């Protein structure tokens, strides 16, 4: 009987391995940038075309490769990072498996140009689908240039399952951030379709964070620093008031390697207990240095999961450090009922020198002198700088003549009322509608024929605003109010890209865009039903919601915009409403197409019938 098991050819094995190593263009970006970091580069340039589907090129000024290494690096499990199994527990580099370049070369057209500093000429290699096409000598600067073209050209199914250009480029930016944040000593640049997105000079950690996430990030950051025998950590967490709905600004690094850890994230959230709104997430950028033999990185193909020897201790140290920093910088409230916050010394004034206050007084003042003497003192003298103002003028003179004017206005109003009431007969005036009441500043109670109607005012307002915004986007453009002074809002590059994509539906709602700069968006007009002070927080919530439920479908996108803005602008529970506002709320709700539920599929009202009440009292 013939043998059934056969050894697969190398190019087939590489394609299978590529399924785990290369999941999307961002996976290629991660592997190539990490190789450039391992090569001790000080400048790394990333060039992208069509979100990596057409071109991914990484150029660095690192050590470069010899002719032999340049050819050998595309073989499976060929690596310069480790030599034996013991090295897995003493890793000093990003990569160590030797699978990435072989997997990339199996599913793309790869062009390699490299040269070492000691060589005069470099090496140029072209590979297409694991097949060597050419190898030449070339004149290039010291370093390495990897160009990956036509990704998944020989696996059409994988190429067809790639998301839109916007989604894939977002993943590329995420991988770029993770490496750039871990290595502020290296300068990075990113270009997409010829446009510069990032140009990050070498700097410190704080400046690198600010350069990536815009200048407004600087005021959010609270520094953290702790050193123990188990772990040393440093970095930044955000102030609670800047928390967002998504986790886009949460980064953990262990020995300069980005990781994901739900356990450590839980520790940080515990430190913020009682400081965050429900559903909000703080930003954090934390860097851990632990002994290399106490962690295991070889767990997941993407190397983003790490096993610690002593997780419980690291959990406790991290939680205590975050709590200490939030308290040290007066971010976390102090529970002291006898403490007067007005007597606190601001943090920036703790080392400031104390000056003796200057007090001005009248040296001639004597409370025991007679009135005549006091009046004489009030006259200017050479020995006194205090002058008492003359208050002899009577205040009643300010109100002379007001009574006559008021009486004339009242008589004119009475005459107008007589004319107005004469236009209607008493029989023609309709009866006033049932009065509505507000319960606990949260519910609207209105008597109806069958019993009671109880409306949740926030959910009702969400439904009203949702249908209004959706109508503005799809059918009838909303009205705008022009601003006396343009409104400028600072944003990160990713946030600006999202706003640019949402520009058309936002314009239909009533926003008037003036211009975009590198870090700001400027509005010359806003919707007439939105206060200017609420626009920054409104856009922050919108960006967070779009990032959580990102979609390229236009209807779904419009639906998310309408829901987000309705949720942000709807009145909060605890808001007092006047009788006119109560009437308007009820009438507007039942004018909606679907008044029964909110945009988030929660009931907006319930009815309590007379039968229900009778059953309650009959128990």
C-alpha cells in the first residue's frame, strides 16, 4: 500500500504559514518596521499606497545585510535573532522566529535593496511568490529597503476579503503607533498615497505621545513612575475628565514590546474606580521593564500576549502606582470633610517663595472721634492717602418719574388686552388640554382617557433628535448659525481623517466648515440648535462612536451620526422642564415616525391604565 503522508513543498508551506503571520497589510507593516528597529536604525520611513494593497515599503538606515544574509533571510526559520532554545527566554529583539519574510515573499512581489556600512556596493533581490527572479549588485545608501507589492496576488480569496482602504489604513496606523511609541529615540515618517501623515523626530516619551495624538494630549497626561525588584514602570495616564468611549489610546509595553493584557487593564480600571462615567475608558501609555527570564513571549503568532511569572504582584503595583499618581496631582478627590479646598497650595506653587503682603490703611482714622472730626478727616491731607467719597446725593433721585411712566405703560397694555379679547367669543374658546407633570425631574406624567401616560424625558428627546438629524442628512438640510469668531478644534490626524469623511453629512446637519489644517478643523457655522460650547464634546463623542462601530455603508454611517448626536444632545435626567417644554416634548414625540422606542431600542413611554390601578388597590 502506497504512503499517503507527503512532505509539502516549501512554497506551499510558506503560503500556509502566511495565513497566520500575514493576516492583512498591517501585519506586513508590523514585521518590516520591527526588523528595521532590530537592525539598530535611527530613521525609518514607511511608504504606503492604496492602504498597502499596492505597495508597502520600509526604508531604514540600519546595519544592512551581506549578500549571503540577503538571500538567506527569505528561507523559513532563518534568523539572526536567536541561536538555541535558551535564547527564547533572553530576547533582546522584536522578532525571533524567522517566519515573517518567508511568509511575505510567498504571497507578494518583494524587492530588497540592502548594503552594509563596510561594503561599497549593495544587493538587489527580486522575489515573486517564493521564486527568486533576480539578484544584482546595486549602488544604495547604507541600510535596507523592503518593497512589498501586490499583496495576496496569488490568493484571490484573501485579497477579496480585505476591507475598504479606510479600514485597512486604520490598522496600518495602529501598528505604526505601537512601534513609534515604544521607540521615541528613533525618528519615524509615514506617507500614504504621496501624502505625509506623520513626521516624528526623535524625542522623549511625552513629546512622542503629543506628536502622534496632537497637542491637546499634553494637558491630559498624568506621569507615573515606580521602580521595584519585580518591575520598573513609567509612562502616563489620562485625567478622568478626558476619558473616551473607546480604547484607541490605551497602550501597554513590556521591554519595548507592545502587548495586550486584559488582566493589567483591569488593574488600571480599578485604580480609576469612582472617577469615570459608565462606559468610558481612560487613556494610558505605560512602559514596563521586567527581567527577561520572568516572561514568556512565544505564546501567540502576533507576539502581543505575554505570560508573567508573578502577575499578581505586577497587578497590585500597577494599581497602586496609578492611584498614587492620580492623587499626587490632585486628580483623585480627597475624602476629608474638615478640609477647606481654598486653603490648598496649588501643585505649581509648592516651591514658590513667600512674599509679605502689602496693606494700605489710613493712619489718621480714629473710631472714637466725633462726627465732625471724622468728616474733617475725610478731607484730603498730606499725611493720608485715604479719601472718603461724598455720599450726600440721595439715592431716591435715581427713581424719580418712574411711577408715571409705569402707569402709562400699564394703561396701554390694558387697552390692547381689551381689543384682543373682543376678537373671540367665550363660546368659541377651546378647553385647555390636560396639564402635564414632571416626576423626579426624569419622567413626564400626562393623564389620558384610559389612565396615565409616563414618558422617559431623555429617551423621548433622543428619539426626537434622532429623527430630526436623520431627516437633515437624508432629506432636508438643517439650518446653520454663523459664528462671529470661527471655532477652532484641535484633533489628531486620525480624528481629522474621520471628520473629513463625515464632512458631507455634517454639512447637511448644519455645520459650516471653514478649513482644515494639520492639527485643527475650523468651523464658521454650527447647527442652530447646538450651543457653541458643546461642539468639542459633541465631536469627541461622535468620533468615539464612529471608531467603535466603523462602517463604510453610507446609510449605516448616517444612522451612527444621528444616534451619536442625539445621545450627546438629549437632555439629562434631573433637568427641570417648564410647562411649555413639557407640552412641546410630548407633542414632538408623538409626531415622530416611531415614538414607541428610542434610537437605542429602549421604550420611550409606558401607559398605566385605570384597570392596572384598580388591580393594584385590590391586592
